């Protein structure tokens, strides 16, 4: 059954066409959903890093879960700085601001802490994640979205800055859409501390004998609600101390 899920999601991605959530037609729990996600990694080549999702307590309560989820990132997810987002490559893109970690050292283990994450981090940067769901009308359960690689679409990252002296809980975040401020937050929106979210990821990966490598890019979790975008839009994410990033949508 999980194989069917892999094929359905693979076809949806290839044909850029939304499908009904997998759980409508097959039994799917979080464990089998991560298997469906892992099976799709082979389509993407070398991994560049990872993304966290559902990291805010508000979002977790909304969807009735008490833990985040993760997905993988590969070359096909990358948008260069200044490169417009081509909506024809996506189904229903939405943008959210992220604090992005660039790892300086390998980090793995079932008991890794946020302190260890900070010690292993080379730098942090402002990012914009473009979420895209392969499910009709963004209707899914948590296992469905895990199987769909946590709605990974594209992402763009600014220049990393050193962590020294930055309290990532306190940095202010502003999301602008077509010149209007549509959402604000602080870094603590992601699991109380973005490094705690990354530590959760490392511990979750340890269950599959995986970890973070030096150079890996980690999207530590959306800090505001995501804004839907269409051609002609411009999104700007600004994070205090980390900088500002603009994404044009075509
Ligand atoms: O990055 C994320 O927060 C993924 C969340 C998955 C649910 C959604 O697509 O909103
Ligand atoms: Mg995100």
C-alpha cells in the first residue's frame, strides 16, 4: 500500500496536479508516512539538508499534534537569491519566513540538545520557504503531509551570519506581501527556540541512523502563517540581525 502512495505522490509532482490525500484511500500512520517520504528521496539525488514543519505550538494545537514533522531538501528545491519563483512549476505555492541554519560540523544522536546544535552551527540566515502541497485544496492529515515531504516546494536563503551574540528566540520577524506587512513573529515561534527545533530533527533522524552533515542547510520551521502567492506578487522576509530577502513571483 505504501508503494501506491509513493507512486501517487510521484505522479502528482511530475504532472503538477493535486491529488486527494492518501489517507482517503489507504491506511497511513506517521511511521508508514515517513517510509513513503524516504522512498521518494531517490527521485531527488543528493540531499542538501532538511526542513522542519509544524513547529509552532499554535499550529500544533490547531492540527492536534504535539511534535513537529520533517522533510528533506535537495537541489531541485533551491531558488537562488534574486531568482523569481515560477508558479507554473507548482500547484499551490505559499511563502513563509524561516531562520535557516548552516551546519559547520556533523551532528547526530538520539540525545542531542539545542546547545549542541548551536555549537555545531556555522551560521544562520534569513530564508523564505515556498510550501507546495500535492494535495487538493491543502487538505491533509499529518501522516499525509509527512508522506508529501512536509509540503516542501522551494526555498531561498540569504547570506549566513555568525551566531555570536544573537539570541534567536528574540529576533523579530516581518513578512511582507506586495508591500503590506501581513505577519510578524519572533524566533521563539519555532518550538520556543529554533535550535530546539533543529535538535528535535537530529533526534528524530537518529532513529534511522542519520544525522546532519557539515554544510547541511536546515529550515528550522515557519515563523508565521504562510501567505499564498500568485504571479506578479513580491514577498519580503526580514529577520532582525539576519537581514532581508525578497522573492518575486512570476
Ligand atoms: O514547513 C512547514 O511548516 C510544513 C507544514 C506542512 C503543512 C503545510 O503545508 O502547511
Ligand atoms: Mg517551513
